[in-house]
């Protein structure tokens, strides 16, 4: 399907704050239209969409709880209707699976409920959302899964999260393999230690300095470091990059 005469459309999950917000804003600066999802905070989601719309871009915010797999068919229908009503289009071009929940809990303290919640959002939800949206993604489109440096190196307190991100990186390759006929590229981007994500805010200074010192570039990352990179991948410049894991961490734990 030739979409060259159209603006490209990106759907980014968890686009109301942090890295997801940065991806949405950075993509919009590059002329990509955006559908962004939020879970708990409609006001934040709509504020990001408004910022894009007020800057000459086009964006719509939708509610999504990807852990509720029963809602995903309805969400895909909603996206399909939105594409028709707002863009006069059947398809979108890019999907960035960014929505996730983090963990700050040692293995010995991890309950089955917490384990299941982490699985449902960080792996199961990503799998089934992508499966349901695949018919709406243009042939030759691209999917980016947001992983984590914690899939490669280990810190105490994030065992389940890190293991699920490793699983997501593996899944990335399987999606690339199974959708190869449609020339849909699937890559994962793994942020390193990002300041905004640190313990839900600006964590304690000693710990932040310690982690910065483990990073070759000598600082923690900012959400924009990841957002700008992800947006830059969403172009034909990356046309031969497929089934890869790319770490955006300033050289942490090398």
C-alpha cells in the first residue's frame, strides 16, 4: 500500500508521561501524526495531544489498559474508526509499545499478584495488543518495543521486570520473523538508567550519582534521550534495521 502521499501515523502506548510522552512529542516534531494512549490520567494524555495539536501537528489521546486483554478487540475497533474519521485512512504506520509498569521489590517479597500484574502489562498486554493491531499496520511499517537495560544486567529489586523485558526482546525477533512477508520491521529499544523513571521520581542523590558513575557518558539519561532516538528510528533511514535490540543508555555497565 503506497502511503507516501500521506503523513505517517504513530500509535504510542503510555504516551502521557515520561519516555512515551517524549516519543510522542519528538515524533510530532518530525511531522508524524500521533495516537497516544494513557491509562490512569486522561488529563495528562489530553495535554500531550493538545501540545502537539497546538504546534501544528495532529494527535489524539485514547484510553487503554493493555493488561485487560478482553478490552483489546474494542480498542482496535476504536483505533480503526478513529483512523477513518480523523485521517480518512484504514491503516497506521508505526506502533511503539511503551506502556509498562516497573517494580521495586526483592524476589523474597514478590507476591503472585504482583508477579501477574507485571506479566499482564509488560508482556502479555504487549503481545495481544500487537496481535490485534497488526491488521491495521501498513505493510512496510515498523514496531518498536521499549525494553530496558535491565534485560542485560541485573540490579536487586527488579527481577521480574528485567526478566519480562528479556522475554519482550525475544518476542521482538519472533514478530519480525512471522511478519516478514509484510515487510514490517520489529525492533526493541532498551533505555538505560533514565532520571524520570528513577524510583518514581528524582531518587536519592547518592544512588543517582552511583548509577551515573557506572555510565560511560557520566550522567543518567533523560526521557528526551530515548524519545528523540525512537522518533529517529521511525523513518526510512532505518529501513534495513530489523529484529535488533538497541540500548540507549550512554554506555551503562559496559
